[in-house]
C-alpha cells in the first residue's frame, strides 16, 4: 500500500474508532498526526495478518497495545488547546 494511501486509511480507521474527534481527524493536516495515521494503519495491518494464527496471540496483544497507544497520542494531540484553536 502506498504511503499516502496508508495515511488516509489510518485516518479513516481512527475517525471511526474515535468518533468524538472525527471532524478534527478528518481535517488534520499536521505532519506529525499524518505520521501517526500511517503508523496506526501499519499496526492494524500487521495485527490482522497475525490474528488468525494461534501461535501469535502474544504478538496480536502487542499490536493491539500499539494501536491503543497511537489512539492515545492522537487524542492528546487533538485535545491540546493550541491544536483546537488552529483547526477552528
């Protein structure tokens, strides 16, 4: 998957996962957040790839944790007063 496609796929996934921030996520042009969107998509893809394999249960949990941590980074970034003011 091409880099920009991963970013947009990650953006859409995060928008679905974090509906309270959907508008901010969809409007974001911040380079750091774009990198997080891409990283999120990559983690989801990797998790889904190993999910059906019983020997990889620990790895699936690690990818789930990574996804959760990225979600938390996105939430914290978008809750910062400076970010909210810029996007209005």
